[in-house]
C-alpha cells in the first residue's frame, strides 16, 4: 500500500519534471513587466543599447557600463553569482555566460528558470546573439541597427590598402592579458579576429586555444613589432626581453581599456578603432 | 664519497640540457633567461628535496614532506591572502601560512608525551586539501583568473624576472642557502633521532627544541620557495628516498645528495615541460607524472 503511494508520487514527479522540461524549451518572449537578470557585462551593455534597460532587475558587480548599470541590484560578481539573489529577483530570463558560469546555469535549469546563453567566440557569434536577444526582447529593429552599426565600424581595412600593408609586411602583435603566468590570445578568440581585421597579425594566431598560457621564450622568439599590455604591470624591464622589436622601438601600449577589447559588446567599436590606430601608426 | 661523482655529472647534464633545449635560438638574452630559470630550478628542487629529507628524518615517517605536512599548501594559502592585500605574493605571508597550517597539523597529531606519526600525515593531507580549496575561494573572490591559481598550486619556473622582483629573488635564494646550511649542522642529531626518539632523549638531545627549530626553518624555506615558484609537489617526497637508497641513512651524506638530486629532478622535469608543448605547462604536472610511476617502481623493487 505504502510502496504504491511512493510509486505514484515518483511517477507524478517524473511527469511533472518532463512537463516543465518541455515547457522550458520554449523561448520566452518579452511582455510588460518582463524581468531580466544579466550575468554578462557585455550583455548588460547590449540590453542598454537596445533601450530596454528598465527590464534589468539584476546584474553582476562587473557590469560597470553604462554608468546607470552600476545602480542596478547586484547579484554577485561574474565568477560567483549568487543563486539566491538571482531567484529572489523572480526573473523571466537570466542571461548566462558560458563556459565560465556552467555551475549556475545547471542550477538555474533545475529551477526551470529561462536562460539565454551567451558564449561568443567570433564576431559573427556576437552579432547573432544580439539579433537573438533582440528577438526575445521584441527589439528586432534596434538589434538590427546595432549590428549594422557595429559591422560598419568593425570592418576589414580596404583591399588595396590591405595589399599595400601586406606588401610592407603586416605588424605582428603580442597581446598580454596577465603577467603571472603569461596569458595571451590564440586563434579562437574574437580579439584575434579584430586584430586581423585591423590589418595586423597575432603572433600566437597558430595556437588553437582562446586564452593560452605561453612561455617567455616563445614571445621573444616570435619577436612582435607591437606589444599591447592589458594589465597594470610594467613589461619593458623584463630579463631577456630587451631585444624584442616592440621594446626596442617603444611600441608597447599599456593604456588601452581592457573592457573595450575583451567585452563582446557594443564598445568593441571603440576597441577596434584603438587597435587600428596602433596598427596604422 | 665517490658516489657523488656520477650524481654530480647527472646534475651538470641536467643544467646543460636545460640551457640548450628550448624553442628559441640561443643568444645572450635567451641565455640569461634560461640561466635564471636553471637557478630557480636548482633552488626550488634543492630546497624542497632537502626539506623533505630532513622532515622524514625528524619524524621517522617516509611520507612526510612539505606537501603532505600541509605547509606547502599553507604557504600558497598565505601567499594568496597576501596577494589580495598587496597585489603580489609576499614571502612573509607564505611563511606565516606554512607556519600556521604546520602548527595546526601538529596540534591535531599531538598526544600527551609525543606525536602520533600516522595522524601527522593524515592531518597534513586533510589540511592540504582544505588550504587548496581556500586558495581557490580567496583567489576567485579577488577576481583572479583560474590559471593564476592553478600555476600557484602546481608551480612553474617560467616566472617573469624584472627590475622590481630581481633583487628580492636573489636575496631570497641567498637566505635559503644560509638556512639550508643552518639546518645541515644538525645531521648528527637527526641520525640519532632516526634510530628512535627514546635513544635520542637518552643521549641528551633536546628533541622538543630541535623539532621547533627544524619546523620553523623548513616553514620559512617552504614559504620562500612557494612565494617565488608556487607549490611544486612530489620533489620533496620521492627525492629523499632515492637519496637514501643510494647513500644510506646517514644525513651527513644523504641531505646534500637530496639537494643535488632534487635540483636535477626539477630541471629535467622542467625541460620536459618546456619541450612537450608550445604552452607553458606547470612543472608540478610533470613532477607528478614522472614521479608517481618512478616511485611505484622503486617501492616494488625494494
């Protein structure tokens, strides 16, 4: 008798889980009072750019742009968002960044909360995600124009110019994200794509990892013409580095804003212009 | 004494290989870089193995070493706390971490009138895990990236040397040398303690005092090492055993041999780490990859 009851409850649970599971497959669509929690600083910027910032009820402490984003309720930082704080906002949609936020994504899925996954590797991925979030938020037109605006400003240097540049050999660039250990960018990262579009060449473009850790000797051997440093540490006085072309020619750039280059959002336009200025110098 | 000759030759060979093997063409700059890496390797490998040897002698337990005692992970924990406060890993904080965790392990293993040696290892390993988790939490909360944590917990010799840290590193290596010599003078006492605590006490050795001296000094050495190259495992565990297999139980001979063999082992492991990928691999990965099978082989053969 008792075991039958248990069975019934179990089956009931399974049915319920299956039903809700099927339910959550449908993509939510914006409505009045739609509430979004964004765990991605780039997506926060995109939501602002689409003109629906009032829907944002929770962001991370990393979401520092535009200025108004700082005033939105914080649900934790980028690496450690708090599940309770997210759930407490009763969101209709949570924007999750992968692979960094895998854990929270699983937890949200268990709670049947709708999620939007942001995990761009290429510029096209970024554009696709903007169009997709625009559709969900019923801002198709705004999304279209944002993508067009970005495509217009982030475009390959004109062919004849590029050929000329290629003739005089492209500038070879090393980008350093972290000094201990040395972390740079490899082929599958949009920053690599940006560099190429700006008419330069990433010295580690042959590495099939997005953010590889590299030895000092490889950097010295590959001898970059330009070094872009995206952390505060000084690099020109390193042991063994003084003969690198970039250091000899004073082509070490340390003042670029990391958020303009590392955040797959609207401000890539500014980052790309800064890159181009360096390459054209 | 002549057993030192082949070991010294292998040591020289390891230095030679470390200097000639690498991706870039050898020129003065690359040479500088590789020599600095070799110096770091000799220092770290030597210190870890020497400390392992002396701790194994003191506690009469073949599994004791800076890692299994929890002091290496404690140093990493202290270092990462210091990193949060000052933005850089300071030897002082690493030392305090090694000391604090070591002290805690002792308190757990202590019973009236002595130490439970098995419990020492158990407590050390448990604390080591705890410290690694705490390092993770602290570093992630501090906005540090995962690879930075990984390289601190596994250790690597490709540390960037610049005008800010050059003097500090040199001073720390010199200080470590002095501390090693200071510890070495207790070789006779260690020989006697290895025979048995009672005998040693009967011969008038102040075991309590000696334990404190060795404990504090090794904590300082481990703190210094971890703050420069991270917590490299396995060198301190296996190398002293090899050294004892070759040179016997007398510390007069096997401690310097541990230093040489530790340095050789770490240099070779680092050379492998540099050759097998274009990426910078934490050398701790290689020391355990090579170390574990070698250790099993040695134990099966005995």
